[in-house]
């Protein structure tokens, strides 16, 4: 992409999100500041808010999360946000990205210290990772993904790169910190990781996405995933034509 095209695309992104901000849903879950810093680094105008009116005017929603399933749902309910989020993503088809516990509460039910209802946005249940020899729970640290579908979240992620000895090595690493996993039908899964067993770590149902890992802690890969999601948001709303989006995704590989 030529310099003029890069500048034009950057201006389109900036203008779009100034007029149609991203909202990071604030429901007291711990990693909001880290997500906000990552979006600021990428240059995305966004709002951290629990106000229904902000959620209603957002172009896309990010539902972060660290902590327990029950606490996350309790906090959403206490702020009367469950119905607002469902209205926006189901009836208005607004893109949503859930992160870690924010992904887990997209499910029907969670079984962490009891049985609790989730938002029921992606069919599935959340269960504890089974204890196995050599695989401690919680699952903390870097792990490699088996990407089933690259479009759109992983469209910028390279599976392999050459190391110092010119040998191919896996580079699609992401950072994890969780004890529970999303159990769902394979048709909703974008990516798995192996941790003693195959775990679904990225899911999608139409405009609703969830990732078990932390993009905001996953360095360049995490930034690329955010870029892909927000280019999807822009394309979803028709602010960029298809060629602009394609060029933009290719350019984002350099970030």
C-alpha cells in the first residue's frame, strides 16, 4: 500500500471511530485498563462505560473480564446491562468481542462453584479444566493455537516464521490465565489450544466473538487480533468498501 493510501485509511479509521466509538463495557472485572491501553496504542477512539446510552451508540462492544463467572454476571445484572447488551448484539447485530471471563459469560451456563446462567449469546457451557498430570490448573502462560478459521479475528496472524537458524517455528502464541473453558459445538470454534486436552479458545456466532486468551497481554499477536476485529466492525457498518478493508488488513500485518 502506498503512503497516501495508508494515510487515507488511517484517517477513515479515525473518523469512523470518532463518530462511532468502541465501548469497553465497564462492569468491574479487572483488566479494563489493560484493554483500554492496547486500544489507545492502536489509535482507536473508545469509551469505557457502563451507561446504556453509550452502549447503544457504540459501533462495537468489548466485554473484558478477569475473575469468576458468577461475579461477572452479578455485576452485569446489578448495572442492568444484560438486556441492553442482548438488544444491541442480537436485535441490532452489533459486533461484540468477549475476552477471558467476558467470553465465558457469552455461554448458556457456567459451572464455577455452582450453576449460573450466562448471557446465552453463544450456545455452550463453561466447565473447569480437568486436572491431568503435567498440566496444572489454572492454565497460565503462553500457548500455541490451532486456528480453524482465520476470518476475521486471525486474518493477520502468521502460523509460522523463520527463526535465527532459518527453521520454521510456530509463532501464533497467545497469553492465557484461566481455570475454566468454553464447551461448545465445533461449528462455533475459531481456534483451539492443547492443554492436556483440546480446549476451545476462540468462538464465534455471527457478529458475536469470544477469546479465552488475553489479546491485551499477547503483544503483537494481540494487537493484530484487535485490529482485525475493529476492521470487521468498520466493514460491518459499511464505512469502508471491501478493497479498503483488504488493503487495511494487509497493512496491519506490519504493526
